[in-house]
C-alpha cells in the first residue's frame, strides 16, 4: 500500500505531506502528517495516541471501520480524528479454474500464527475422507523479515513437509501468489488473529476462490458477506470442528458437478463486487481527495 501511494498518487499533493505507515519515528515539522494504521489498538507502537496524542497528526487513516471503532474504545481516539480508506489491490485477471473432479486445490498464504495449526489438523482429517485434495501453504515470518520467529513453528513446518497432500513453501513474491490463486479452488483460512483488514482474503476473492474463514475481528467487514464464513470461538477444538464442517461443505460443492455449476457464477459475481470495492484505481482517487481536503 505504501508503495502504491508513493507511485500513483498526485506527486504535487504528496510533496506537502508526511505519510507515516504504522511506525512513527521523526515527524516532519513543516508538512501535514497522515498516520496510516494497520495495527491493533493494543500494539505498543500506537499507545502514544492516548490522552490526545492523536492531535499531533492531521488525520489518521484506518483500514476498516472495525479498526476505527476499536481505537475509539481502547485509546479514546475520536471518530473525527480519522477516516477509513480500505486496503486495495490490483484485481486478479479472470480465468478458468482447473477441473475439480481431478483435484481440489486449497491454498493458505499468511504467517503461521493465524491458524495454520488448525488448518493442518483439519486438512489431515479430510484427506482420510477424500482422495483428491491438495493444499498449498505459503507461510513464514520471513514475509516481515523475522525469520527467527519461524523457530517456534519448526515442528508444524515439518508436519507440512511430510504430508503427501501438502506442498509447503515459505514466503514468496506477490506475483507468485497471484498465479497460484488462479489455480486454487478454496482459500482455507481458520484465522485466530484479530485482523484489522485482510489483503489475503481480498486477493483470494478477486481470484474467484471460495473462501472459508472465521468471523474474527474485521474479517466479516472485509468479506462483505460473500464468503463461507463461520462463527469464531476461542476454544481451539470447537474452532477446528466449525472449520471442518464449513470446509467439508466447500469441498462437497466442488465434488458435485451440478452444484459446482452454481458455485462458479456466484464466485464470479463476488469477484466483480470485490474488484469494484477494493480496486486500487479507485482508492488512489480517495487518497488524492483526502490530501486535497486537508490543504483547504
């Protein structure tokens, strides 16, 4: 998002602003300041917003309405101090999915602490019931430059590597992910992390994947009611059971030719809706409008 703003927004406007992404350090005294927030309100990096600390910024930008509400509740940040500009993507080109009668392909592409352990356990069970499942996992803290945090998940990664139906990869480029999404049928995401928004989910929906995920935090807002979402619970066993039932239903829909003919048009309609609401081509205009409004 930071790269897209710098690359595509009005250069004359940008020259008059300091846009801070998540990690404020030195503030520019002669420029208007926009603070783009991706973190939860409990994060140590945002505690300075309490007790009127938000006043040092000309505007706060939140990536979801849920996130803005949490900052109001936890940190006392007034709604008037911020605006919601959702994350955005370059829509993924429409394409035909591979024949699910030959193989049903699932994908997970996020850091391992967002429910990957639940996904492994549930997928392992489902492979005893279905013989044509494949799971591609792209997951590592190398995505954020924290390879040392992968050590805690070494055992899980070994299980993924050893499973006959799972292809485990570490972090890869976004171009690679977009290509893999075009071949995937189901985005499997039993999220246990309070997302303020979810670019993974947005891209999966744009790729026409059926997305199976929990209802935690901003995921209901991100998905806009167009996915296979189940109610989140913090009980791990109950969560696994709910995810299993929802994922099994998604698999059955892909196995039944008549039902699959109904699923694909629905996925195409969802893709069109997502591509419209999360298109960067529209979001950059909102960014330009925000900066203009702060200069008047």
